């Protein structure tokens, strides 16, 4: 009798361990890097993520080319109310940096968006970026550090660089030198997927 009971309990335990992560609604909230600027429909990393995750998970792309953190902050409450995500992938700030906007303003806007997402019971994955070298080493370093400091302070899962692994390879970027080509999108997708807080 004990042997049978032990087998039943073991089978139940293994079943729980082998169950896939719960279905999740993932809201990708970013700029042109996530909106698929310069790419054909379906080629962007968010579309690839939706295919990779399958029908079980719902991937919503609310990214807009040219978006700043100020614009994102204005849009986020409606997006949270409309989609009720379990996870928010927050990929904003690059346009703030390219426009030379104050980094304190960028940090403040990102912090407010993180707070709004948490208030809606969503987990946040923060995605960082880097600026071209012509913006100067000090501003560039402070820009990248802003994401790392915020992720540490808020205890968030963190992708330090969306274009990690090919950031210095100009052949992986469109002629503007800013937006990755279609061939680079799978790597971006894998970089984000590895940090998604699905469990």
C-alpha cells in the first residue's frame, strides 16, 4: 500500500514539475526598435517572439516609432487598462538619448512607468540601449548606467542591451546605423525571451 501511495505522489510531483509556465499576456511597450522600423510585417523581433511563444501566450506590440519616455508615460495607463498584461517589456529611452534630453527626465519617466505597471500587477522586464559614440563617452556611459541603476533599484529582470552581440557590426544595421536589419531580429528576440519573467 505504501509503495502504491509513494508512486502516486511521485507521479503527481513530476506532473507539476513538467507543467509548462502559465499562459501570459505580454505587452511590448517600446519605440522603433520594437515596432519593426524598416522591416516587412512579421520580421521584427516582437513578431518572432509571438511565433516562438506559440498560441498559449498573448504577445501585444504597443510600440511606436519615434516614441520617447514622455510619450510612453502618457500612453501607458490606457494600454494597461486595455490589455491587462501579466508582463510589460519596457523598451524606451533611445529617442530621449538621441535627442540629448536630460537623463534625469528619462529616469523619472521610466520609473513612473514601472510604478504604473506594478500597480496593475504586471511584472516588468526593462530593456536597455546604448547611444552611438558621437554622443560622447560621458553622456553615453550615463545613458547606459541609467537603465542598470533603475533595474537594480526596482529589482527588475533586465536586458542591458537589446542589440547585444552585434552592436559593433554595422552589417547588421540598416543604412541609418540605428535600426537592425531583418537578419538581426532573431538574436534580439532570443535576448529578450531569455529574460522574460514567465514563472
